[in-house]
């Protein structure tokens, strides 16, 4: 199996290096990842400046390139240029910190996997769900087992899995829904040495989802959360309601 590995923390981050080493024991691994951290860049792509790609060394037997692009750029480059459109699986991670609820729209890690799904390739976004004390070794060990166990033929086309792995003892894994977990933003106002005001975003997390099978609750209970996600943002229920009310409006 030929695996394309990317991330948003940068090619030198521990999460991607550990995962590349674990995967290379069993699979052909091609790493194409940003040269510096691109967390929070979502699904952005580079179209106004060229993309540079430099061969780097991770370990004997692993092909690896650092690029000046975003995670989505890296998957496009990896698929088209490095692996010549011969990719069996895309993995994005292991991210330092969780990717839960609405955060996945900002996440470069998740967008790397969604880019793979858009290319028609089974894809995984993988995060260690602790920002302060991530466990990349534990997450990598889990993922290697998960790859053996999971039946990828069950995935619809254009579907990725968003996987969040708790630290400490892992009780098992559960299929979940993306939660409503989101942020109430605050802006700290500060003043520069030149008397100009600037703002620093902080906030508090809102975890008020009433459903049981949602990503953050399952992770908190010590299970790995596995959420099937897709790039399609149409709200199907609302579509049905609106279509009924406005069956043939031509304006
Ligand atoms: Mn990140």
C-alpha cells in the first residue's frame, strides 16, 4: 500500500516523523508536508506564488519533501507530482492537539484529508487530542492497528475519517458525529510601541452538544473518536424544506 502522508504542523514536527517511522515498517510512505507550521490555514491553497519543494531526509526508505504550500497544496503535489497519481491512502497528521466540532473547518490537518477525499482516495485526519502533552507514539501504535482492522470498502467516495486519539489508556474506538463544539471569541486589545491598537484572539470553548455520540464526549471518555466527514456542505434537511417552499422560483 502506497501512503501519502502530510500534516499542518510542519515536516519537522514530532507527530509526522513518528507516524512516518511507524507506517514505514509495513507500507510505502511518501511524506509531502509544509516546511513550517500551517495550523489553522483550513483548506487554503497557493495560487499567486510558486510552490517550492525540497527533498528532505527522515529515515532510510521514506521519500520526503518539504514544500512552501499548505496541507491541501501538499496533497495535490504529492498526488500529482511525487506519486504520479498512484496513491492508496492519504493520512494527515499526527496533529498536535484535538480537531473536534467546528474547529475542523479551520484545521489544516482535516483539510489535508478532505483534499485526499476530493481526489477520490480513502483519507484520514489523525490528531492526538492533547495540545499540552500529546502522545504521538501511542497514537501511531493505535493507527497501525486501526489500518489493519478497518474495512475501507465501507467508506463512500469523497469521504474522509477524522480521527481523534485520547492520551493515556485507550479504551477502544467509536464511530461518532462531528459535534457543535465551538468557540466564544474574545479579543484582547493591546497597544504597540507606536501607539497603534492591535488585537489578540482568545476565547472559551463551548461544549453544549446534547447528543451522546459526538466527537469530544467520546474522546473525554477515553475512546478514539472516528467521524466520517465529507467536503459537501449542503444542509440536506434545510434543502428539503426550502425546496418545498420555493419549488420553482425563477426570480
Ligand atoms: Mn496543527
